C-alpha cells in the first residue's frame, strides 16, 4: 500500500505538482544554493570535497566550492556542504531537512544528463514529497529510536528524484526504492558532530546510487519499503503507514509547509526572534526603553536554547537572552558571521540580556513563542509568533533574499534572478553557481 | 566498554594474532579471491563494475573482472562480486560472511598505499574479529529484527581493517567507528535478490569511506557504537554487549571458527553431503547398492532445502534428495557449473533421489546432519557430520584447493602458491589476481 502510493507519487506528471509546492521548491532551491555556498569552506565540506577530489572521477556534476565529480560523489559532498551550517530548510511534519538530502541528488543527475533547471525543481518537489510521506509512515517511533529522518527518509526522496530524472519506469523505481531500503542509514547521535551534515550527504548519495543501479538492472525485493523486514518495520517501533497518505497528494503537497531558517541560530529561538522583531519594528523600541523581557516557550527548549550567559558565539546561538538583546539592539541575526565570541562579551548586549526571563509553557508547540516586553515607562507589550503559520509569499521571498545577502553578499541578487527565471535554463547553469557562486 | 574493547582489538600488534586465526585468514584470502573470480561475470558484478567504470576515477585498487577504481568504489564492486555466488566463508557465531565484507576494504586500501600482502591478511584478521565480536554484541535481536550482519557488523570490521592499514591512531579509529555507526546498513529482506551481494559491497565501501573520512579529520560522536542512540541500541532489540568479549581476544580469536563452503549449494545441505561423502569413500558405495536413504536434519531446513523433485539446477541446490544422489553417484558438488537444468532431469539421479526421506530432528543443530543408508544387501550404515567440528588444517587446505580448481581451473594452483607465500609479496600482486586471475 505504502509502496504503491510512493510509486504513484513518483510517476506524477509535473503539471500535477500544486503551485504552492512548486513555488516552495523553487525558493528552496535558491536557499539551498545559498546555504551550500555559505558552507563551502567549513571543515566538513573541505574534508568530503578532498576525498572525492582525490578519487578524481569523471566530472559529471558540480561541487560546492569548485570542481566536479561523478554523480554519487558530488551528491555526497553537496549534501554535507549545504547542511554544514545547519541553516537549510526544515519540514516539521516528519522533522527532516528536505533540500540538503534531495537537491544534491536531483542536480547531480540533471547535470550529468544535461537536463533543464525546471526538471530539477520538479524532481525535487516529487522526491521531497515522497520523503515527507515516508517520514510520516516511519512515524515518531523512528525518530525516537534514534534515526535521523534527513538521512533515512531523505535517501528515499533522493532516489525518487534521481530515478525520475533518469526516466526509470515503475518497476525500475520499485527496485530503486527496494535497494534504498538496504542502503539508507543515519543516526541522530551524530548531532553536534560533523556526522550530522555527513548524514545529508549520505542520503543524497544513496539515492543516486540506488537509482543508478536500478536503471542498470539490479534486482531488489518486491517491497523493500514496507514489506516483511523492509525498511519501515526494521527502522521504526511505531510506524503509521495510514498517516502517510491520509491527505492525498492530489489534494495537497505537504512540501508547501516547508520552513526556511532566517536566523543563523537554534531553530527553537526563531519564533521569539520573529515576535520581537515585529514588535520592535511596530513600536520603535530602543534598548534603553526595556525594563524586562518575559518569555514563554515550549518546555523542551529550556534545555536546548536557554543559556542565560553564553560565553562563546556558538553558545549565543542557543541563548534566548542574548538573541533577544540582539533583536532589540538591531543586530543582524541572519549571518553566521555575526556570532563571534566578542559578541558574547558585548556589554551593551549582556546588560540587556540580563533582563530576560524564560519559562516553559506546555500549551505552546515547538514552533510557538510568546511573552511580554516591559518598558521603563511602565507599559507592558505582548509579543507572539507561531512559525507554523505560513509566511506571505512575498514576505518569505524578501526574507530569503535578505538572508542570502547576509551570507553570500551581492551575488545573492544574481542568483535570485537565475533561479527565479530558471524555467528556460539548464541544470548545468545551476551547477555553475555551486562552483563559482559569489566568487565574482 | 564495547567501544574500548573494539579499539583495543583494532590496535593489537600483528604478532598477537593467534596462529590458528592467522592461518584461517590466509585460507579465507585464497577462497575469497576464488569466489570473486568465479562470480565476476554474474549480473550483479557486471552492473556494479559498470557503474564505477563509468565514474572513471583514479585507478587506486583492482576490480574483480578487470580494471581499477578508487578505494571506495573498488570495495563496493569487489564485495558484491565475491558474494554473487554466495559461495564465500561464513561465521556462525554471529552469522555473517567476513571475507566479502572485509577483504575488499583491506585489499583496496593496501593496494592504494602499496602495502604488503601480509598486512592485508593481518588487517583482515583484526577487522573480521571486530565484526564477529560486534555481531555477538548486536545479538540475535539484530538478526531477528531484519538486519544482515554481513552488511552491518561487516562495515565496522571493514572500517577497522581499512583504518588499521591507514595507520589511524586510537582517536581516529574511534571516529571511524563513530561514523560507521551512521553509515552502516543492510537488510535480510534482500535475500534472494541482487541486493544480498550488494550488501557485502556496501559494508566494504562504508568501512573504507569512514576510515578515509576519519583520517581526514571528520568528527563523530564520542561513542557512536554503543553510546546513547548509537548503532547497537538503535539496531538491536536484544543486544548482549557482555557476550561480545566474554572470551577475551587474548585467549582466542573467534575468526578461527570460520567455515568455508565446499559445495555450491545451500549451506543447510553441506553436513549431509560431508557425511555421505565420507561414508561412500570408506565403504565404496555404488548407486545400485542403495535401497533407501533416511536423513535427519534440523527442522528449520525442511522448509529451505528439502525440495523432493527439483525442476531446475537452482532448485537442485536446495534438494537433499538430488544432492545425496549426486554424492553417491560421484558427481561434483563443488562447481557452480554442475547445477544445470539437465542435472535436475538426469534419470540416474532422479531414481536415486526418490529413495531419500528426510525428517526434522529438534535435537540437531543447523550444522549437524545424520542418517541411515540402507543397502540392497540388507545392511544399514549410519552416517553423520557436524560442520561445527573443526576440519583438520590439511584437509581444509586440500578441500579449498579442490573447490578452487572446480571454479577457476588450473589457475587455482598458481593462486594457491601466491597466497600461501604472500609474506614477501605486495598487495598489488594480489590485486593483479583480481583483474587477471584465470585468464591465462
């Protein structure tokens, strides 16, 4: 049943992709390239690029940071590179990062076969939807057991995207997914190490490999996904196959709900940042007008991103107090480069940060924050933001362009133009952005 | 604890490898090359060789069947190729195939670094022991959940072997294993498809990749193997970490118990074949002297290899009846080429086969068979064999050479000489066997 639905989805005509999902897929392509360019000099990116460069294979697909490699190798490098800063998009229904697992696979195959940029976006949309649906089937029992959906469900999405671009027929796609069942892997216990971005590369590379082998005729189980001792039963203690397609893809692509990070810090702080930014913009708040900040968030964040007096730039990313101070003081939270160790010691921020108190409220979701800003004149202003609420399309586009400028400078505008106009372009032009982007 | 023991094992000096294990490792090297050469034209071998050949990377390591590829790619190809016929060695304590997962990794790294053949055998012995010990820790709950030890525990063994040959220090080896925790994969539901030999290639390739990345500095969890949400807890419902090193490696290497297949048919039939071969040789039994064959085996084999009237050569591999007839009639069971469809229809065999009856005996292990050969003169001769009993070293050597001749012809003798004398040789000479073996 699950396999049939996934195969139906994989075979969906491009014009059946809902416009809102297609639009999100295109925005994610822009954001994915920005994240990859911003991450290209991170150690994990250099190490993986170094490994495949030493292998010196056929230059089939571009690498973030320069050079080219065979499809499997390029997918590995580009997945890890674009997830190096952990600044890429997130889908909260199954909790995974669609772009870093699937775009590397789609782009590599499309470059190697000289396909259009449009086909890359379509293959991503279908592949991402497949990974989200499979992620729902795997359920919370997958994540709780310790598996990392970006790596696991992501590999199947990458296989769907790659297989689609290779023109696999239904039986070929079945075998690609069946092989992916034995190839996909990835654990959450890698979080906090370079193993986390590596997981994204693993997903992309596995997807490409399984699609290539299926195309070449490798056989696989009838149903490696949900059949006996298939991927779902072996990798989840509480799978929910019915949930996966409860909302038919003909009605809606869940991909449309994907969220883009706009601040280079822990996702648990973003709702607060958005809420305070709106309030400060509307009310013209200045730092010296603030007497106290009382924040409420989902209780689980208290052990994650409530460091009261961070000592390093990295710790600031997990500090409601200093991040609130940054927003009120008008500091940039979009650029990874903002988060220096000096920032943590800035007296203007630390005195403001000391005014924040945070409490857990079980009534709030992980995406929701609210609070009260107490002013020295005695006024108490409420603030709140729910990341689950869709951002207006134009606002999202503007925000992503702002993030891109913060990360890759002026090249952001040319990239935006290219990606938004890419109906007519080819995948290799996109590939050129990976190797050369932001170098001018 | 498990991680510490594995790291201790990985760092063991070569002269601490017990002689019986070192001898088995060398015999397994010979047998592994024979299996790879015999399997080099199987479809799964051609498909994987085709994929990496198209990638046309640096010729770092030899491929079974010709050509060379980067270490990761060569390991993938050679693992799958050598497991294509399912004729390679088996370790029954954890139930996995050590050689096909670990020798491809060890040889590829040693070729790339131009190391000695002796170092390949030593790295295999240590890596195989690590995979067997980890396999014991994963326990029956790993296999029963659906994971394929050859692929999973095998990847860690391959990482140990590869890392050792790369000269990783203790922290490097820890990271290699920590990365392998997120990279290793493989399901039993692939059995009966090309996904099964693919699993062996996955293991070898994953091991090499993780060792390369660890050497290049990729970070990993403190204990990715048995730490929180590490590989063992996420991949087994009933792990038994204490069992893994209950017998210290300083006392014995479990690798010494590895079993080599000597007949090109289901492992469940081998005990019967050995028992009947001994009896027929001792008593000079001829087919027309046989009135009935009454066989007892472990009950689980009745649904696996008790096809009474096989219709194809493949089905003969799962038929006690025809296999018993082959032994009594003096037919070769060592060569895969014996098992033709004509064989299944041979009247001399089918009339003999009709005289066999088989019953399940819960008192017998999977490795044990016994029975009664009833002769036309009224005599009843008992036969029995337990594969668990170690074969005398010379007998095993002779048997493996016989198997090799059946599979690769006269080249077997030259290969034997090379492998047995390989203390002085280099890994690249072994690699030459993969590409050119048996072509003369």
